[in-house]
C-alpha cells in the first residue's frame, strides 16, 4: 500500500507502501492520504470494497480473472486510494498490464503527480521469461510517463521483488537503466533514508530490500523522511516528500470518472475489443431451452434470460474498460 499524507496548509507529503492491509487497518491509519495497496486479493468488481468509508476513492486492478476458476496462489493485484477532501482531483490511467495501476493527482497549486503502484515478478538469475515480464512492465510505465509529459512529479511505489544490490540478478540493470532514462532516483539513496531492508524471513533471519519508492530527480532533495514500519514479514515503507497543497474545509464529493471513449479508439483498439468480447462470449452458456420456449409468460425462463442479458452487458463493459482509450468526465458523488 502507498499512502500520501498532506495536512491543511502544510507542505509535507507522506507516502506509505504496504502489502495485504485490511480495510479496518486503513481506517485506523487515518494519517494516510493515498494508500497504495498490493496483494489485496479482490476480484475486479470488488476492489471498491477497499474504500472503508465514503471519504475516499479507490482505483485498482485485480490479478485474477473472474471468469476462471481460481487455482493455486495467483497475483493479488494493486490498488490506489486517495481522500476526497485532499482538495485535489484524481484521474485514473488505464494500464494494459495487470501488475500496475496509475493515477494523476492534480493539486490546487497546479502541481500534477503521476503515481504508480507496481508489483514486479519474482527475481531471476536465469529465467528469461520472468525478465521479459519485468521489462514489459517497465516499458508500459515509461510509455505512460512519456504520454503525459505535462506531469511535474513522478512517484513509483513498487515491490521490485529484487534487491538492487544483487549483482547477479537479471532485473537489477533494467531498473537502473529505467531510472536513468526517466530521471528518477531510488529514495533509498536519499541522505535521510533509514531503510536497511524491507523483507525478512522469520525462521532464518535473512533479509533483503525489495520494496522501493522511485521519485523524480527534481524533488529528490525534498524527501524529508524514508523509514520502515514493522507490520509482518514485509516491512512497510513510509515516504515523506515536500509538496505544496492543502485540505478543503468541506468535502465537495467531486471526482473524475474514466469512461471508454469510442471516438479515440483506433483500429487496433477495436480489434482487441472484438477479440476480448469473443473470448468472453465463449464463457457464456447459451440458454437453448429459454430461446425455444413457446410460453409467453414463462417466469423461469424470463429470469434466466434476464441473467443472461446481464452477463452479456457485463462482458461488454469488461472488454471496453480493458481495450478502449479512456476519457475523463467530472462526476459528483451522491
């Protein structure tokens, strides 16, 4: 989880990264403004349950396919939460990769922060497949950064699943190259950093530093705190950065909702939409008995057809959300 903290008329921004935090724990930690949660284990339609009250908004991605039987231990997904009364607007960015979610936070001071929450594949010494996934995730982050070139600050909260000091890891050099290309700094390199490790194995005592924050070079010197909080085998990382903003006195309930923009869709987008919809339709069971029923007011088949209709609509929405470019529309809660 990553959180951004900002007090009224204060210029301090805190971020907090943690894994597997419950909604009750989020509620207890009211000091958090933008929690970035990893391994929430919710299906896509249930991610909104992370909003422990009406004062926060949630965006995220699930690592599980709701149409398939879940077996073993799949990737648990990422989510980002921010407070409505932070006197800012948030725009969710659509990610093709199931390992990251992103949001642009626009502050009243006109500062725009692009925040990523990322969960990388496990470290590898020889696994080229894992390396390719790692690089693909980095490439998508880069493409999103370059697409939104009006951003003032980039913050990447991530479980790299690799220690950047491992000389033999296939993942270390790509992350350093990524930082060089995008002018990002590892916050652990800040003079104020007090983070030695973020993961510890209980039975052996072995530890490593796999959870990180990356931040734009232009605000690197503004890091005021970088510490860990002990909450289990994965230590939570607290990141405090100086950014000007303020709370609004009253919660206006305003937010931005992303919806598919068919006007912006290109041929490749439409083809992906068709492919996705075709795959989803194969999972639907055609109600032959209902279609051939001659009883005009058959309640049994009427209910079945209504369910079938709902499944079709859900499939259409599911595919559009994942393949069609999104546009921002202002919405009001309630």
